[in-house]
C-alpha cells in the first residue's frame, strides 16, 4: 500500500517520464474538483505534503534514493502549484506546464533542497518548485484575463 501511494498508483510505473505522467494525471483531475476555499485548501495541501514526505521516506528504503517510481513528490508539488487557484481547465493546463518547467529547472533553493535527508529531500524540491509554479500560474491567469478583455 505505501509503495502504491508513493508511486501514485500506476503513475510511477509509467515506462517513460513517470513524473510527467503523474503531473498530467493530477492536472487532468483538478478541473473536476469542487472549489474548497482557503480554509480547506491550505490544510489539505499541508496534509498532502506531509503524506508525501512519509510515503517517499518509506519508498526510498525499498527502491533507493529518489527512485523514478516515487512520484508522490509531484503530487505535493502540484498541490502547492494549485493551492488557492481557481478551479478550471485553463488553470490546470497552466499549472501542469509551470510545474514541469520549475521542477526540471529547479530554481533556487529547490536544487539544494534535494540534499535534505530521506523523504523530506525527495519532496522539498518539488514543494519549492510548486511555489514558483503557483506564482507563474497566477501571472499566466492574469495575462489570459487581460487578453480576454
């Protein structure tokens, strides 16, 4: 069960780019979710981060340090990216691309965060990438809103 959670079910077993597959699946689900509001969204995001750290830590013991199959960290990163964002397809699309770019580029201090021990190191860089991606999504939605006028 803990390994299935760390792999986000079948996502971690994708033959190519499992992290991207996990991010895409999560982005696809997002428009289907109800709007929760900050009083629910913030604690749920925090819980996802803590769950991801725990599951990644356990999975690392089985699969090795930051193994490809561990993609729950993408779940935490996408949760941060989508935290307090409006529900909808444009948000999900922007979030997917913004998070993948930030996760690959790992802007400061995300790359350093990977050096943290265990599951914390697996998840921390994605959470930081999610913070940057969250800001990019906000800018992107603002630009789209202005262009629609």
